[in-house]
């Protein structure tokens, strides 16, 4: 498999909700391999399938040396307690904006063998889980911005991309 190119803001695949994975076949196995290899590059925390042009519900992560994936994730829990911090996205390269996320998040889904998977964490892991889950629903983190920050971000995106 390969390190895949990242789709950039403006690509319609990023705004389209992804389909459930109904069959684990060679295509899905290849997708997981590509997600794991592509997220394992320096400076990458998470990667959704649609960011590499595949509109299926799967994502990978690379947080604190832990690399993994989940198929058909469900955002099972997000804490009421929030974290604030700058967030970026491989599909919006070079731009970082203050984004509020839950301080804790838990995702459930399956692995390639069909086994139940639960991934949870605080801080960067929580941010990653929520960010990648949004991607699978066709949302970029820019949609979570508000006020003048949102206006500035969208203007910058129009100018650069």
C-alpha cells in the first residue's frame, strides 16, 4: 500500500457524509493499511478515509506514539467539560484556529475482524477523535468556528485555496 495524497479543502469528498462499511473485503483492508501508513508521517495526529478520497466511515490516529484505526465509529461520549486550543487539519494545510472541543471523548466501532473497539482519551486524543468523526460526517473543523475567527478563517481559505 502507500502513503496517500491528502484531499484539500474545496474537494467535494470532504463535504460528503461517508457511507457505513458493510463488508470487510480487500478494499477495506487496503484502506486501513493506507490510513495507518499515511497517518504515521511526522506531524499527523489523525486521518479520515475521505481525506484520502475514500468515502467510507473509517479513520486512523497517531497520538503519543499510538497508531490505530476504527471502522464505522460512533461518537459514544463527549464530556461537558471543554478544552480550548488551536486546531489544524491536513485538509486545510498551514492554518490553525482556536477550536473548542470536549475535554474527553469516547468512540466505539469495529476492527477488521469485526471485533468491537473502544477508543477514548482526553486532551489531544479527545480532540482527534472528535475531529476525525466530524470528517466522516462531511464537516471540517472550520464549521465549528464562530464570530470574527470564523470570518477570518473562511476569508483566508478563499484566498489560499
